C-alpha cells in the first residue's frame, strides 16, 4: 500500500493525519506543499484545494475522517 499526504505547515488536520497513521504504524510519504509550487500544482491536479490531501494507492481523499480511513485502509 502506498500512501502520500500532501500537507503544509501550521495545518492542524495534517498533524492529526500523521498521528493517526503513526499510531496505526502505517508508512506514508509526506509531501510538503508549503513552499514548493511544483508539489502544490501536483496536489491541485489531483483535485486537492486544501491540505491535507491523502492519496492511498491512487485513491484521492480530500478530507480526513478516521473511521473512513479505517475502512479504506482496512484497519481496525
């Protein structure tokens, strides 16, 4: 399973996503779009307009809900 999290500094929900994934011991790639226009544009192309934007094996998740993430990740 490949997970990418597009995030920016001072994003509280981004920190919640990191804590969630760390607690579940799930590896992920953090993509900081704070000062990286190319990465920000990549996030926009995926349909994201705000952070966090989570991509799980190509499935784009534009908002964070732990129960929804559990279903997507098949984690209990």
